[in-house]
C-alpha cells in the first residue's frame, strides 16, 4: 500500500483555527450597482492624476449608469490595480516609503 502526501493547501486549511463566531476574512461581492458605486468611490477618493485611472473611472461610472455593470466593474477594478501598483509614488512623491 502506498501513502499519499497531504497537499500543502489541505494542511493549511486543517491547521487554520475556525469557529462559528469568526467573521469571514474576505468580502463576497456580486455584480451589482452598489458594488460598482463602492469601487468608483474607492478610485475617486485616491484623487489620482494618472490619465488612465481617470479614463477608467469615467468609463466605469458611465457603464454602470447605463446598466453595463460587469463592464463598469471591470474598468473600476483595473483602475484600482493601477493605483495599487503605480499611484503611491506618483500621487505623493514626498511621502516616505
């Protein structure tokens, strides 16, 4: 009889403490207008001067307003990715890292 190795992910899941009172560590989202509005607020609150971010924010909002929720969310998420990777150095270069 051969022994199978336990996959690393399964080991992590088995070792993680969990109880009924623990809140989930992630937010489950759906493709809704409310989610679209939340993403747009996250992008606009960053006040980014990056042209691509401004374009994606504008397109994302417009698409959500027209009922094209998935396309709008896709653009807003892309804007957040750009902000996450590029914006800290561009928005506030004097801020210490």
